[in-house]
C-alpha cells in the first residue's frame, strides 16, 4: 500500500527509531503512529535507558525521537548531550509543551527539529523525513 509519508528509501529499509517517552500511554500512541509510517521502533522510558540503548548498539538506531521532560532523572536534553558525545545520530525533540522556556532549553543542544506531541501525523512524518535528509 502506498504511503505518501514514507520515502522510497524507507520503503526499502525502514528507518529505525528510538522513541524516548516516559508516559506509557503516550509512548503506545506514538509507537502506533510510527509503525503506521513504516518505521521500526524501540521504546525507552527514560533518558538513562536511551543512553544505555544507544551505547550498547548505536548502529541499531537511525533517529532518536526524544521527549524533553522525562520525569525523574535525566531529562531529554541531558540524554541527548550524553549520546552525541560519542554518536552521530539525528535527534528530533518531542514535547507536550511549546512554551518559550521549553523551547529555550533546546538552544544549546544539536537537534534536527521540534514537534509538539499530538501534532498531525503529516507534521511528524515530514519532520522525521527532514531530519533524515539534513543528517545525510
């Protein structure tokens, strides 16, 4: 079935996404959307878990979708800083909040964009495709 949100290259080899989300209900919904778009997805529930997953097998992840606020422990920006010290993997941030303070937290973190949780699937798909293109 043709999906206009999946690039030809990802049809041949689906992109592997690490989704970092501490809320299990939101993670399940995002996982469903990402699979609908044709991606292979691994889910991490914390920043530390994301760092551990990437450090164990960095070649298993083509893109990280990182929640900014991850509850207790390491937040998304700290996890990304830790990951990018050793690995060259594109990061797209997700957040339920688009207030200026949240956005400002991203100023000194290398990322390929920001998507508000609950945005239309076409926005998420376009943002992921753009992150892949920019990273090449």
